[in-house]
C-alpha cells in the first residue's frame, strides 16, 4: 500500500517506519526541515530503542522516504495518516491547530480518493472537523474528490514504541463505512494476526477510547501515589501494599508503581483535555480533576522530603540528580518530574549536578535551559562528587544496581532520595545510608 504520514515525531516516525518494515511504500512528511534533513542523512532525531536500524534499512530500500513536500506525498499515496502534535491549549483543551492545518493541506493537494486517518490524540468530534475542513477546501478548489476520515488512535509507549507498534495489544479503528474498515484491516493485518486484535467501532467511540485509556492509566498511578502518601503517614510500606493488591487479578500489577509523579507528552495533557471536553459538555469530572491534582502535588514529594531533612534554605548545598527524562529509555523530557524537582531545589538556593544517559541535550537546550545552578556531568558517579545527597528521578537500567560503596565515597552525606523505589532499604540502612522512598516512613 502507498502511505503518507504527516508529522514525523515520535508517533509519525514509528508508524511510518513500521508500515515500511511490512513492505509498504511510505512517505513521512514534516514541516521541520532540519528533522527531515537529519533523517535523510541517517540521523534519528529522537532516542527510541530499535528504531534507528529499521529506519535506515527501510530508507535504503527506498520504501521509507522523508520529505517536506506534502503535495508530492499526497499525489503518490492514497492513505494519509495525520500524526502531528495536539499539545495542551491555554484552557487545557487539546490544541487542534496542527491537525486542522494538515487537513487544509490535504484538501488543497489530494487528486484522488484518499483515506485520511487520524492518529493524533484528538477530542471527540475532531474527525468531523477534519471532514468539514477538507470538504471546504475541496469546494474552494472546485474539486469533486471523495475521501474518508478514519480514527485510529495510537497506544504505543515511548521507550518500547517499535515493539508496541509491531505487536500491539489492540488496534482501534473508528470508521463510518465498511470499505474504510476493510482497508484498515488489510493495512494492519501483518500486525494483528487474524484480526483478533483489530477492534472496529464508530469514530466517536474510537476517539474517546484513547482518552479513556490514558486517563485510566493515569488514574491508577495517582491512586497508588495517594495510597503511598497515606502509607508514609501510618507506617505502612507501599512496596508491600503494591504486591499485596497487584496479586488480585482484578487489579493487576501494571501501572501501580508509586513514584514522583507521571510525566510525558501525553498523560498530563490528555487527562486535562478530557476534563475540558467534559466541562464543555456541562459535566464536571471530579475524579479526573483529582488525578491531575494528585500528580501535580506528587512531583513535589521529593522536594518536600528534602526540605524536611535539610530545611527550606538550601543555599550552599548541592544535590546529585540521576535521571532527567520522564521515564527510562527515552530522551523525552516533556512534563518530566525532574523539571519540578530541579526547579524547586534551585529556587531554595541549591545547586544541582545532573546525569542522564540520553536526555542531556533536551534538558540543556529546552526544558532546563533557563535554570541557573545546574551542571551536567557525563557519568552517574562524577555527578555525586561533593553532593549533599543523591536523588533518583528516572529508573534507567544503569541506576538499578549501582556501586553503593562508590556512592557513599563520593557523597558528603550518605543520603539517598529515591523517587522510584528502586533499592533495598534493608541493604542501604545496613550500609549506613539514610534512604528516603515514596510511600515508606523514613
Ligand atoms: P511530536 O511533537 O514528537 O511530533 C509532531 C511532529 O509534527 C513534529 O515533528 C512537527 O514538526 C510536525 N508537524 C507539525 N505541524 C505539521 C504540519 N502542518 N505538517 C507536517 N508536520 C507537522 O509529537 P508526538 O509525540 O509524535 O505526538 C503526535 C500525536 O500522537 C499527539 O496527538 C500525541 O498525543 C499522540 N500520541 C503520542 C504518543 C507518544 O508516545 N509520544 C503516543 C500515542 C499518541
Ligand atoms: C503512555 C501510555 O502508556 C501509552 O499507551 C500511550 O500511547 C502514550 O502514553 C501516549 O498516549 O502518549 P508513555 O507516556 O510513553 O505512554 O509512558 P508510560 O510508560 O505510560 O509512562 C508515563 C509516566 O507514568 C512515566 O512518567 C512513568 O514514570 C509513570 N508511571 C508509569 C508511574 O509513575 N507508575 C507506573 O506504574 C507506570
């Protein structure tokens, strides 16, 4: 099949590459020339395990093309994915300007029947807006060209994106006719084996499914963080409580890890966007509002512990931060807990020495660009030298089993604040560390 993917970010690049890997001809389009130039030179603009090899192989095989020319892409293909960003707008709702700008371009340039597939996360009713926009532009052109607008939300996780796309738990497709559904079944057949994982529904339910899924996952995390906060007060250990409840198959073990708050490009904005959708329709979603409020507060849980231990004036103190990305195996720092933690400490006069295996560039050039008092080190141990305490923010594999003797030797005080509950408190206490976790009374 001939496919264009408009928006070559995390989702668009993975989507386009995985379709090319299955033998399709794919043109990935972006307005960002620098990104497209890099990709054409074999440089992958994001860190995502397993992606680089298949991008380069498919590009070399001329199945995967990178371009800024949407007109040419639409002429050569009849399936067009929209995978541009839908960031949080000023009032918290999803900003659809990029999606609708692509719809305009599609209206301007299609020359034959095109399946327009919305892969961006968009509020219910967006497919209708895309349809209206394309129809209006076609009318302005005086062109009589048919098209379908299909909803196909994406459920991949960063850090495991290629695997999630190649072996999805499910493929959700919302369409208003059987012909469109058949095309989507054929497209996804190599990924869904016998279509068992292909879930067809109407467009609005499909759009809503994406928000419901992310909000459910975010709710699990905020719920667990709230339980953790109560555990700390009553002397229970949330690590044990987690295992105790996860063993109930109705609850399950996944997404109940307490921590210093969820981040990433999606949970924060998607929960907020669903709240706004509900508000606009006259409903106040109290649970969803609480999910966000708990998470906002949870990002301050580590600073709170630090203030309790060292006081609120941290001038003259330095803290080592291990991990800046919002989760391991990605360089993405969007809404990362590290941003709140670093800013809170620096605001109280502290200095920070940070180490992250992949997110340095993002931190330095964007998310912590304006923060003074932060130094970036090139190894986890050098970041510790002379620091008053260590803070684990992101559980990268290389942080999971460190040399604690080395940590002790380098720190001024043997104090660890762990935002991801990675270590054995018994072992650390025996070694003479003060060890602060989430959801465990120190
Ligand atoms: P991103 O910011 O990484 O990429 C978006 C890309 O679109 C950018 O490269 C940008 O230059 C490009 N773009 C913007 N306007 C354009 C236009 N008019 N024409 C061509 N390109 C244009 O975003 P992302 O993380 O890939 O997310 C895309 C969508 O997918 C969002 O709606 C997001 O909520 C959703 N989503 C993201 C993830 C994830 O893990 N990142 C997972 C599932 C769903
Ligand atoms: C999430 C969803 O898992 C994907 O299914 C979805 O497609 C994507 O959002 C999206 O719509 O963008 P992602 O944000 O890449 O994926 O990462 P997750 O693994 O879900 O982690 C999100 C955040 O929750 C991280 O900060 C992580 O540390 C935190 N988390 C996760 C916890 O605090 N506890 C947990 O038990 C799990």
